C-alpha cells in the first residue's frame, strides 16, 4: 500500500493559531455582522454553472428558487406561493406578488421562463442543472404571476426539481455569460442579501437587501453584513473560531468536537446530511488507466467490469470501524445512496457487513484471486477524514491481495480530472435530496437529452436498472413511485454500480449567542445562523 499526496504548504497548528491571533481580518464583535469560516470553496457566482455544494450553499443568500427545501428536506414555497397539478403532464405555479430583484425590477413570469431556458445552455458546466429541467417540454405564461409548465412525461417531483434552480432577471438570463456573473455584473437575485464583493477562493461579502420581499412576511434577514471566509484547512478554521476571528464554522474537526462541547464560550450543533461518501469504479472501459498488473504492465481486461470484483471491494470495507473509530460516530454506514427511511430508499439495501472471506472468494471466482494494482484518487482538502478513510479503504483492499496506491489531490484538480474520466477509482461525496434525483444524477447511464448521469463521472451503465428508474420517475402516484424507486435502488445496489461507504453527520460550531440550524443538504450560510434571542 502506497500513499501519495499533493498539498500546498505545511504549517504547524501552533504557528497558524499565532498568526491568526495577530491577523484579524474581521471584527466579529459587531452584532450586526456575521463572519463565517467555511470549508466550501465557491468557484463561481453563476447560479446555473455548477451544481455543487458550495454553489448551492452560498448562492442561496443572493438568489431564490420557485420552491425550496426546509431543514429536513420537505418542499415548501419560495418565489412560488403555490402550485398544483393540472393533469399528469401539466403544473401551474403562482408567484408571490411584490417580489423585487436587487436592481429594483419586479419578478414576473418572464423571469422564470427565461431562467429555465438558460439552464441547459450554460457552456462547460462540470455538473449541469439541466438534470432538473430536461423533462420540461414547454412553459406558458398565463399572467405576470402565473406560469404553466408542461413536461414531456408525467413528473410528480417537478416542484422538488425546481427547488434547485435559482431565478434571475430575464434580461440577465437572456444575455449574461458566466464571466458576467463572476464579475458581479449579472449577480442579481431576489434573495435576502445582495452582492458586495467576491474574491474567488477567498471570500464572499453580502449586505442585507432592505427591499427583501420576505421581510413583509416576518422573514427579515438577521445580519446587516455577512462575510463568508474560505478557510479550507480544518485546523486553521478552528483556530480562527477560537481566536474570535470568525463567529461560526462548518466541518468541525472530528477530534475537536468533544472539547468544544465542554467549552462554555462555544456551542456545537449536529445534524444528519443527505450525502453519501462513495467510491466510484471505472466499470465502463475495457482498459482502465490506473488498473494494471502488479508489476505495472497493462491489463487487456479491466477487472472492475466484473460485478463480482466490485462486490468484493465493497464487502472488504469495515464500514462500522470507519464510522466508529476514524469518524468517531460522525457518520452512518451506507449501503445505498440515500439516508435510510427516505421515501424510495429500499429497506433491503443495507450497509454490507464486513466479510473479507466472501470478498476473497468472489475475487477468485472472477479470476482475480492473485489481485491487481489500482490507484484510488481522493481529495485531501474537501471532506472530514478524507485521507484517513482512504487509508482504511486501501488497507482493506490490500488484505485481499490488491496492490493499492492512494493519490491525494487538491479538490480543484481532483474534480476537473474526475470529470474528464481520468481515474479508475475515486472517493467523493454527493448530495441527494430525493431518491429519484439522486439515482438519475449519480448512477444512471449518462444521457444528456434526459439529464441522466450528470454526476456519473465513471460512465457506469446498467440499462435494466435505468428502465426501472425511468418508469419510476414518470409515475404520478407517489406511493407507487416510491415502490418502483426501491426496485431501482435494489437493482443498482446488486450490481454495485458504485460503493457507498457512509452518510456524513455534519458538525458546526459557533460562539455563544448564536444558533446554527443544520439542514440535510450540504450547506453552510447565513440563512442557517441566527442570534440566540
């Protein structure tokens, strides 16, 4: 087992803490201002460029959607005050009146129509929001505040899909480029905060939008100014909290949760996340770039194409030990893509028990009893415990006789290469709010026209399971739909399309006097933080 990591800089925790003590970048004593230290690195202000955790989190302060999800994932009104199903393929949405954008223009049906038209036409997107709009056939303007959306097939979850699409003014949607958004020129929304400054990879600064429509309904923004400071390194982010340079932080280092709970100056908040930490395997290609014979010679057959090999790699993982010992309980062992109990998640898809003997037997049956060599690519700066979890995975595979190299990369490099299908195996996380949407994006066979496989970076394909999924996604009766989604989940799991490892539990910390409300999505923003009073 060999480990290879690429990182930029290596400073001791003590040195970082001392530096932060002298280098205050914000005075968080001002109760009207909020300073957040976040691991999430926002890389664009274009709300339709990249469906990812940082964009979904930060953009929600500036932009809004027709619908949104509450902290436990239920669809509730946002810009649309109501919606109804006219017939199996037609939905009618009624917009709130009195909503204005940051430039003073009023929200109308034209803005919604232009936004949805823009979504599938944003170039070079790493993970397109088109997965949420591909099923739309046409949109009709009934009045300035009413639209009708006709779908190509019955789509009972359209309101949930549209909880992912941020609305922008029609004039922006029709002409603005991603560069226009990134410059701030086009970053105009209806949200509770408006853009002041964005420095890529460093900070986002927003001010309270005094004309915010939600204030009339009692939803007044809590803060006059919010600064999101990107602090990717966990120890540095914690040092910033302890020294008073930030008011709250996400992704508390697992080893520090207990001592923060005992400190009267801070509070810790925890909540389950609709995320899955998984290992993706290149089962699509006959020859995979990082799967070789043990001596490094090229294999003419890719072992990962065999479901028995994939099952063996899954059974070899000691999920309970990873969760209990390495993550100290801040996770739930995973067998499927979604949290247990979510409608459409099958009770039959359980976290596989650690069974190295069966794993070895399956490898032998598949003709790989003597093993092979594989590189597992991971991020070194993205997820809590990403490195130690990768080490545990590599150790488990090594015991099967497989030679494993772990290659750690900065996340910016990692995701660019993963999207280009450069890897044979990689570990990452994906946020799933609804079973059907999760299966469609992460594991279904890539199909641009249908918006399938937008997050399927290894091009895994299971046509039989896809057919079950397609049938489920067009089923109007929600109970029947859930049963079909269970069958689809079972089909993908039996074939081990990818290897779910665990569902993270999020830990947030804040100075006393602040309350953080965790949500099931991977988010950390000012909407989740309020004064205790």
